């Protein structure tokens, strides 16, 4: 048999696992970095918008603004405030800054303009227009944000934040808002600032992309370095060792002359476990050669004796017809069972089986057919009790001693036995000597009543005898 050597399975395995490791590690690092950077960006933007609103709020005279809202007429302070908001928009990285008063969450006009929406973006259609003090209009805010603003009018909380969803008229925005409270402690409106979420997402995506590129580069360097090292110090030495061992195995196969067992030691100088393994294999092959020489020398001396002992043992304990154990073997086994009973470790059952119609088959069809009947019945018994010793103790009598697995399943196995050997109709259409039939009895060792294995055998024999009478319609 020729040994087949696969092409570098170890190198492929190392490469695949390195790549898999880098991919998993890269995915984990990228995900963790993405989440951390996203949280950092959100926190930073909150701080940024908070500072902008606080700075803008310092220049707001809420009483003057409340009077402008009431009279719908602008004042010098109002105009200064509007110019100040425009300067903030120009000098800081935000998209909109404005003051509105939310009215309701209806899909029609739901907000009052106090200071018009000052935006870096230009109107995009006829519905996008600039609103002025006192204009009631349909806000681009989502219904959820409008609900929060209306609730905050009654429960002012300071600066709060909201992520606009895709349902917003102008797209996604990160909005910060704070209530403007007049001297009579009423909320006259909200100072709001918007920052585009797309800009935030772009920053996160660019950062993540940069991290991913660095991971890929580092992963490639790691994989290349590790695979190269593994090739030099692991894969190639093992391939040399495998080649030498395979050649030795090929020479050793069916080799009757130990002097021909020659092992070509590979040149491995890695100073690691592979080199130590190579030395151990060299020593082992030398020991194998010496052992084989001694073994062959000793084998010639014991072969004849062993064959004679084996033949005598088989003849003494095996039934010559069925090749199961005979009455002599059963008697020895009974001694073992009795020793277990004395040691209080016995746990077994005995099945007694007596074949039906054997005499009729011998008289009618001859002893050769009777032998076929005996061997066929024995085969069924052995198939059922595969884990138990089966003994032929008489011409048509068999005994099975059940222990361990067969003992635990004794009732199920006994039913299988009686179903097969107790119903001759199963073999209709077959020759008479193939219509197997037998009476059987099962007895379980009871330490309270049974003093020996023979007591259990007698119980099984009695049950078998009763079953045999019942099978013959009450006739012996």
C-alpha cells in the first residue's frame, strides 16, 4: 500500500487561520472603534452646540423679544440679535440658527416665526421660503420633535438635543434647542441650532475607513511574516520529516527482514519542537528495528505452542456445530457467577431455550437438516443476545447468561426472542428445517432467594417448560 502525501495541508491551514484571525480581529476593532468614535462625535457635537446656544443666548433680551413677538414689530435689539445670529452662522460650523414658537403638531401650520430661519443653504423649491416675525408656517420638524418642544414650553429643561429622522422635510439634522423665558416666567419661544447629521456620518465613515485600511495593512504584514516564519521553521521541516517517515513506512510494510528497516534521518535544524520530534522519531525507528528482530526470534519459539494451546482451548470450550460455547464452558461460567454471588456483586439473568420439533426434523429429513435447524436457531439467539455469552448445553438446549447491557434490556430482548421463535407463521413458505421454533424461559437472580447460579437456572428451566406446554396446547 503506497502512502499518499497531501500537498502542504499545514501551510494552507496556517494561511487560512491567519487570514481568519485578521478578519475577525479587524471586524472587532473596526466595530469597537466605530462605536467609540460615534459616541465621541455625538458628545463633542453636544458640547459644541451647547456652547453656541449659550453664546447666542447671552445677547438676547427676552423681554424686548417678547414685546416684539406681541406687537409683531422689530426693534433695534431685535435687528442686532438677528445680525448676531447671522455672524454666528457664518463663523461656526452649523447649518441653521433661528427662534420659533411651536404651536401644535398638526400637519398644517404649526409654528410661529420669531427670528427667521437663518440657513447656509438656499431655498430649494417654491415651498422653501424665508419667514419673518409673526409668520405662522408649517415647520420642517418631525412630529416627535414638535411634541417635545410643546412639552418643553410647559416644562422648560434647559438645553436639549434631538436627532431628526428621515421624515424631516430637509433631511437629517442634529438639533439643539433651549427655551427663552421672559421676566414673567413664560416661554416665549425656543432658540434652535441645527447641524447636519450627514456631516457627522461622513466624519465617522472617513475615520472608520482610515482605521480599516490600517488594519488591512497591518494584517497583511502580520500574515506574511507569520506564514513565512511558519514555512521555514514548521512546514518545511515537517514535510521533510513526513517524507522520511513515509519512506520508512513504505519499506516496513510486509517487510519480513528487520535488517532492511532503514530510516533516512532528515536534516532538520530548527532548534524547536520539530527538531526534537525528528530526533525522537529517529530513536523510535531504531528501537522498532531492534524490537522487530527480537520479536521475530521469539515468535518462532512460541508459535507452535500457541497454536496447540489455542486449538485445545477451542475444542474444550466450543461447540463444534454452532461454534458457540459448550457445556464445559457453561460449567466454568457458573463458577464465576457463584463467586460473584458470594462476593455480593452478582447481577445477572439466565435465559433457557429449548428447540421445538428437532426430533421430528431429524427423523423426517435427516440429521443434516436437523443440524441446519440447530445452527439457524442458534444464529437467531446470538443475534438477539449480542452482548452475552450463549452456550449449547444439550442437543436442542441453549442457555444465555445476561449481564450489563443485555441484563438492563432483558425484557425487551426476551420479547424479541419469543416473537421470532414462538411464532412459526413468520416462516411460512419455507422448508420445515427453516421454520425455527423454541420455548424459552427468563429468570433473574434474586439475592434473597437464590443461593447459586443453579437456582436461577432451575427457575428459567421451569418457566421454559411451562411455556413449552402452553405452546403445545397444554400437552407435554
